[in-house]
C-alpha cells in the first residue's frame, strides 16, 4: 500500500484550515499512513460469506410491567428546596424578562 505523501497531508491541512509546520507534515503523514493501513486491514477481514452485524451476540430486550407507586407529596418535594413560593420552587431569575 502506498504511503500518504506530505503534499496530501498539506492539502488535508488546508482543507481543514489547520496551520501545520514542515515537521508536523512528516509526523502527520506517518500517523495517517498507520491509520489508513489499519482501515485497509479491517476491509480485508470483511468477507462476502460473513453477514454484517451490529452486535456479536443476539440481544433481547427484557421489559417489566409498569407499576404505579406513590410519589412525593407537594409538601415533601418542597421541603428540601432552599426557597419556595406559592407551592412552587423559587429559583433566581436568569433571563431578563420584559413586563
């Protein structure tokens, strides 16, 4: 497999609007070449007789019945609030609102 050239790396850097030095071009060329080789290796493993899968083992969902349970009363919910007003949580204003 051909290695990626410095010119190709410079072109990719321009497309991505990255400022890279000459030393970085050499470094990135080597790193991108390793990545491309790894991708090519994965492509070689995929065979026509192997069906594509999203998981290595079959998945089944286990659902449970919804059970209604009592929740907090309004007083219980507001009891831990730092501030409450008119049976509601009172929070600091974060947006300027016009009247």
